[in-house]
């Protein structure tokens, strides 16, 4: 065999394998299973929130249709709703370790404050 062909041969004996005890310990950690339960619960809440979204959208559309301007009150509700949905998505995608409301704080209006500074 040439030197180039010998370099392509992988020595399996030198590879690190996953320690079965470590794998078992990681698999059986209770916190991961509890988080799965909460992820399923908040996924269900997110799924149920779609009718609320459509209600907000419909009300805002009707308000604009009638008055030709958006309702500030409906806008405040929609910002809070959006922030809550982002809080749930952050928890589900492991961007946050804090459980969403009602187990944590309701999300603040950081986005609204930054919008006011721009205007």
C-alpha cells in the first residue's frame, strides 16, 4: 500500500467511545424528564393560543376598518401576547431555562420601551 492509502485507513482502536455509565447517568437525570413534561405542557398552551391570536388580529382589523387607526389598547394586549409566546418558544428551544408565566414572571414590555425611544 502506498502512504496515501495508509492515511485514509482509520484506526478504530484510538477513537473515544461514549462511556455507558455516563450515558446512563445522563439519561436517567430526573430534571431532564421533568423539563420534557413542562415542554409538552407549554407546547399545548402555545397550540391553544392560536384562537387568541386570531381574536386579537380580528379585533384590531375591525377597529382599523371602522376608525381608520389602530387601537392602542389592543396593541398593548398584542405586545404582551407576543412577548408571552416568545417566552414559551425560548423555553421550548432551550434559549431559556426559566419556565414561562405563570411559573415565572410575565414578560416585560422591553420592546415597547425601545420603540418609544425610536419615535
